[in-house]
C-alpha cells in the first residue's frame, strides 16, 4: 500500500472500493493520519445486514473476495480509528433505486449491446443486477454512506 506523509489531504474519498480491504480499521487509522486537522472522510461502500448470511450471499462474498461489515460496525470502526462527527447511514434504498434504473436502461439497449458483445454477456449483466436487487431485498446486501471529520488540535 502506498504511504503518505501525515497531514497530506483535506479529503479522503472512496466509492465502493474498500469492500476489498480486510483490515478496514487499520486503513481508517491511516486515513486519519493522512488527513489534515479538520479534514473530511467520505466513503460509500458495500455492507452487509446484521442477520446470519444465507448460503448464496456467503458464496457471492467469498467468490469476489469481499470483506463486508454492517453499516453500524463500519461506522463504529471509523469512530474507533479516532474520527469525530461520524455519520453512518444505510443508503440501501437509494442503491436499489439506482440498480433498478440501471437495469431498466440496460434492458432498453440490450439489442445494441448484444450486437457489440454477446447475448451471454448481456444475460450475465442482467442476472447480476437482479441478484443484487434480490440480496438487498432480503436485507443481506447493504450500501453504506460514511462521513467523518479529523479533529482540530
């Protein structure tokens, strides 16, 4: 992992990428170090529900190498790293809305997509979107928004 001097950044931003990081608490501590006093942290990321995982969700997470936390646990890890004014919000409803819109848009363009790629590729994309929607509907897959601040000295 690349390192930066303390106090390098005003903002650290990540969109749907930290799901690949196993040691999120360690990374959050690095973010805190790399931010200037008063600096802001903004993250959106895949999360999981708090109920036991169903077999298909566990398989999905394992196959992709994801390391998921619940929205609440994610927010707590950010706070425990030393951030203040931590805001952790479940934005799964927004995620579902975006997925639904993307799926509808893709299905309208399916024929032109198939001409350039393949019907198999098209079905893979469509089934992936539908599977995400199903996992979200069951409360297994979540989408979190996290905002926090590095304290001023």
